[in-house]
């Protein structure tokens, strides 16, 4: 059994996302309270043979990620290292890896672990930490093994600033020219490292570089970092995306003649579900989808923030679970699912990845975001375009459940709030990035579609993921039993307006183009127990048992444990013993895809990959149906 527990008590009408918590991942080094002062290194170790450089790698408002790098600039090996520094009041270290970190007030001390104390001449070693507080102040008073961190006898050699974000020009099938504004440094700039997709491809003395030998019709991401005369590197610049010409391909999506086939990948799925990015490859699904929504980033304090830093970019992958069969190393700049997605995109260049923010549990922060949409959009852009993973993501998805209506919490931002936020996102992300939103499928009179300006917001979006599932479920413990994803209304349906066709029709009537609407499919079923009637409309005593949560179960389980016994409104249902389930099958998905094409929709999407079989039969059904 999994240790997953629900992050919410129930689903309601298009919430559709099992945003579950998971066991907290262990850290590679523990942050301990100061029990005793760390012994200082000997004067011999504190010679002018090493430097220590601090870098704030990212900042999400309420916290940040910091990194220290020790570089041996001498001719003999270091046997150990200890770094001391001061942070401003209110700023500290919350968790650390690859070092033991202690504190006394605002003074912090980091000491090597048993395996990374030795640093050969010319080599470097780094450790990182998640900081608490605003992180706006820099580290001061730095000492390395008791001496100045700049390798001299007194402080005074700061790391370079970040260069300007590069601009790209003269793009051909196989090359691109990059230009950037110079960085600054108190002792002068020596040269610049040019990074492509996170790896250094050149070191140049000027502020331009032409990268050759590229592949036609391929996406690349470039950043630049400066080196000073002491060989200290500063923070990376912003990222610029380059798409080389040729290759014969264009981005799939509404308006291009191709249908979108998008799936959600959940960050928590790597824990109890043991579903990783590699599974999208081995199942055959990666070759059949066009887009991935990575769920979820959080929304806090009116800003986009990290959802699960360990799963997202820190979890180390062994060779057997890695997309390309190569294990992560302790010192590589990006790990976790983000790095695996990078590898998946390298293998399947047609795939675009969006970072989805919000969801049922984390939608409560959108109300504050709507008070200052420009600031919200700016925070999202900085996070999605962080130089460490800018090449992984091709845009952003907003999953607000629900604007000016109630989900887990109730929002009163007003009908125009969604339009204000999506407009700000489009302005910030520009025309080269995808901006999408997951929205309600409540087609009832006076329901959730009626209380927000979905037509106005659509003007800034590539498409809507219309959550046409979870219309009915065992939150109504006594029933009546009903399909959770009916395509059309039917005689005896428990509530008028709760069907896919009615939701799509209402959105079209409001003014949303059909090509900007994707039909939603659930890769799971919803069920009741205590049911004696086979046909829909029966009474029940409660939720049917499920692997992770009562009342919900993956398709891959239900297809064998409770095979279908009938179909209603385009969705299958099953009655086995006293349990009653409804779920989509390859056959019903085929029917729904044909309907979506007939309606002129932009395609379809599903929640979520891990509910499918190991050979991806539901993804295949969607792909075949959309052709």
C-alpha cells in the first residue's frame, strides 16, 4: 500500500486532480542546531590557496536556494574546508546538502562531509541549501579555513554580476549568434562562460558568440555567466530560447492543423506511485502525446513558488530509472524530474512541457495574485525561466479552481480576475511561450462558467483544458450512482448542465473559439459501495475502496478488478459485487475523440499518466482518435 494521503477531502466538478501529499524526502545532510563551535582549520590549511564563492541560485519570495563553491587555486590538495559567513537578520539556512551547516545567531558555519573534504589543485566542490526569509541580503564576512574567501589576507573580491540576458540573431539551420551586455566586477571581468541547455559550450573574452553545429528545427536555451580575474563565476544571466530553422516541423497546437494530446505528470507520483518520467517513454506514451503539464507549482503570497523542490530538481536518479540510462551525480546542477524531462525532450523533440500552477489544494493563492497581476506574472516568469531549467519548459498553465467561485476555498475576486491574470501572463511570457489554463466544466445555469469572463481570458491563452470529469462521485455518499465523465446529458442525470457537451456548448456560446478548447479525460474511475442496481441511478452506502483514496481508482486496476458492464452517455460503468464504478475505456475514449474532432476542438488532455496501463493503452486510444 502507498503512504499517500489525500491533500483534499473530495473532488467537485472539474477539480479532477488528486493532489496528494507524500512522505517527506530525506536530505543528504542534516541541518543541526549549534551544539558546539566547529573547530577552525590550521594556518597551513588557511593559506592563500583556495577561494569560496557564494551564489543565490533562485529566489521564490519566501525562500531561496543558495550555493557555496570552494575552488583550490593552489598547487597542493586541500584536506578539508570550513566556510563561515553572516546573513542579515531574518535570513537563514533551512536545509542543506553536501555539507554540515550550523549557526550561532546570524553567523553560519559549513563544514565538508567525510567524502568531499579533499579538493585537488584546480578542482572545485560545492554544497547547497534552501534558505529561509527573503534572501534579499547577500552573505558577508566570509572566511574559508579561517582566511579570506577571496584567497587573500583581507576581504574585498566580490563575485561578478550577472551579464544581461542574451539576444539571438543570425539563426540558421545549424547556428545562432548570441550577444549580451557586459557584467561588472570590482576587480574586472576575465571572460564569459556560454551555457547551452545548462552545460558550458564555450568560454569567450567578448560579449558575443556564434554557436555552430546545431541541429535544424531544434529548440535550445542559452545563458551566460561571467568570470572575474580570480576565476570566480557570478550568477547566470536570464535565458534566451533559440529554435533553429529547417527541420520541417512546427509546434503542434490549435490552429496549426494538429490536435493537442496533452497529459498531466504529477510531482508526487514519483513517491508512492513510483511513476517517473521514464515511464512515459517505456509505455510508448511519449511518442504519442504532444504536450506535458507538470503539476504542480504552488501559488503563495501572490507569487508562483516551487511545489516540491526535492521531486522537482533535487532527487537523484539511478541509471535504471533515468530516461537515458545515465545515473545522476552528486554535483550536477539539475536533478529530479526537471532533468528527466530535459532528457525526455531530447529523445522526443516534438514534446512541449508546461509548468502548471495551482490545482485543487493550491488555488487559494490566486485571489491575492489577482490583486497585482503584473507582479504575479513577473514571479511566474522568473521561476519558469530560471536558468537552471529554462530549456525544460515551453510555457505556463494556470489551474485556478475556481475564479470568483468556490472550490476547496471560495474566491471573490470578481468576473474579470481571470482575464486580468491571463493578460498579464501573456504580456510577460510573450508570444513565443505557451500560456494555458485548466478550467471548470460546470455548464449549469448560473454555475461556475457563468461567473467568470472565460471568453475575455481566452484572448490571451493558447487553449483551455476543460475539466470534463468529476461531475459525480461518492462525495454524495448515498448516490445516486452516475458516470463521473458523461459526454452528453441523459434521462435521469442527477444535475442538469453536468456533462461535457453542455460545458463545451456554454463556453462556445460565451465566445471561446472551439479551437481553444480541449476535452478532458480521466484515467481513473469513481465509485460507490453498497450498490445493488447495475444501471446508473442506484443508491449506495458510501465510497468504494480505492488504492490511494476511497471512491477513486486507476483505470489500470479497474479494467481487471471490475470490468465494465454497460455504457451510458459515452462513458462506461461497471457493477461488481456491491461496488459500482464509472470510467473511460479505449472504446469510450474513441467515441469522445471523434466527438471532439466533430466539434472542431483543439484536441484533448488527460489526468494523469500513472492511471494508464504499462503499455499506455489509453494514451494510444486518444492518439488514434485524434488523428
